[in-house]
């Protein structure tokens, strides 16, 4: 069983009143799902940005990939 924690937010009263009028919506579940999806997307964006930055740093190492492969094959 996974643990959970509470995160409290403030919303405008008018929004809360509209939410209360919608009895058929499970707000807790819908909001939890939306947060999970947003966190996953933000994490994916950060990982991609980190990967792109790492690729920029390693792109021009002064040796071509074919030279590195040839050197590795010759060493066998």
C-alpha cells in the first residue's frame, strides 16, 4: 500500500460553489488524476531538457563517431 500526503490549495469561493453544484463529479479523484498527469508531463519535460543539454555538451568532442567505432573494433 502506498502512502499519501495532504496538499491544500485555495480556490475562489465562486469556483467552489460551482463545484458543489456538480454532485456527479468526484472532484478528489479528478483533481488527483490531473495533478498526477501534470507532474508526469513536467518531469518528462525536465528530463528531455536535461538530455538535450547533455547532448549539446557531448556533441563536439573533437572525434567522429566512426573514428571511435573503428578504434574500438581495432582494439579487439
